[in-house]
C-alpha cells in the first residue's frame, strides 16, 4: 500500500492510500515512486479528457515538492508496466520541499567571512603614504584608449543585428490574437450546431485556444434542468496528446472555420446503427409481404377470368 494523490476536477490533490483494487476507471491518480524516481500519472479508461489534462499539469507541479530529478510517466488503464504495481506495494517517496515552506539560506555565512577580511585590508591602505602610484596608472589607461574604437563598430553592428530580430517577435504575437467578440460569436454559432445522434461534445478548438463543455444543473420549481456551456481552459498542459476514442468534426460556415470539435460516443451511438439495420430489415419484410399479396391477387384474377371463358365456350 502506497500513499498517492487523487486528482479532482478543480485541480486539487487529495492524498490517500492507493492499492490495486482502489484504482477507479473514472479517476486519475498520481503515484510517486522513490526507487525509480518517477511520478506515475495513472489515467482511467472512463476518465474525462478534462481531468486527464488537469492531471498532467498537477503531476509536473509535484516535481517541485519531491525533486526535479523525478520524471512524470503517464500510464493508461490496462497498459501499466510492472514497476507501477511494485510501487503500489512499496512505500511512497518523501517530500523534499513542501509548498509554502522556505528553506533557510546557508550561503549567508560566506559573506560574513569576506566582510571580516575587507576591514583588514582597509587599515593597510592608510598606513601606506605613497600617493604617486595612482597617478601613473591613469597615464597607462590614456594610452590604452586608442584601441577602443574598433569594438565600437562591432558594437554598433551587434546593436543593429540585435534590433532586427526583436521586430518580428511582436508581429507573430499580434497575428495569433483574435478579438473576443469574434470568438464569442463563433461560440454562439457552435451552440446552434447540435452534435450528431449518439455523440456529445468534449473539447472545442477555436483559433489557438482550447475550450471544454461544462455541465451545469439548475432546479426550477423542483425540476432539474441541465445546461451545457462552453468554457475556456485557462492553463492547458504542454505536450502532445492523442485524441483516442474521440471523433473530430470541423464546422465551416460562410467560408470561415468556426472550430474543431472532439466528439465522444454515448451508449446511444452503439444502438443507432442497430436501429438503422432494424428499420432496413423491417422495410424489406414489408415490401416482401406486399409483393406476395400482389402476386396472390393477380393469380386469383387470372383464375376467375379463365373460369368465365370456359362457361361461354361450353356446349
């Protein structure tokens, strides 16, 4: 049994004892192993992508508490290596630095020694009365002044080169910015575009910003009402993430890309193709029965006409 951390939706960590049986598919846990010097970020198969993003950010923050020599190792449920289960059975690593606690600075003793040595040198200076040596020193410096102009030309060139790369930097930043009114109008248009049957929105990408869909419940006259709002992710984690289990959808309107959605399947998504097949089969059965009924009626009509002709021909 090892002491780990449970990642919550608001980004806080709940310290608790973690075992192999206590791992929940809908949660994200951080396990710190002192032997392998690693912070295991365990992600359940049913955990939301928002919780996974928060876990990646919080796991990097744990390095400041246990040491920057610890490495973050993300793990998915069902793909755990043997060292992870060994870490669950062992003891957790000890914190090197707790948040909010300042370590006492030890290098304060060194300036005290240097300060003691400096006053010893000061009394030696007034004891020596020779004043001419300082006058000779500036004469040598005047001779050294002529070689100074060549570095000024190089310095001017360096200032020109340094001033040049500074200009494109702000241009790139201003190009990535987008007006808030335009983004808000895009969000409103995306809300009007409902996801397909059997799917729900999980993440939305607009320009270079990431948004998530939050579910809010409100009670009106004793009845609960569920509303879905698109909220901006303030501190998205850095790195490369694969959108496994999600279906991307690009929405284009009037020649502009409103955004890219990551859709997640619901239980209805599994039943929808089955419903379509059932409808097709029922349609085939109905047409089959109609054809049989039409054939029988046609045969009966022919049989009736043949009987009438025989009666007329009979002697």
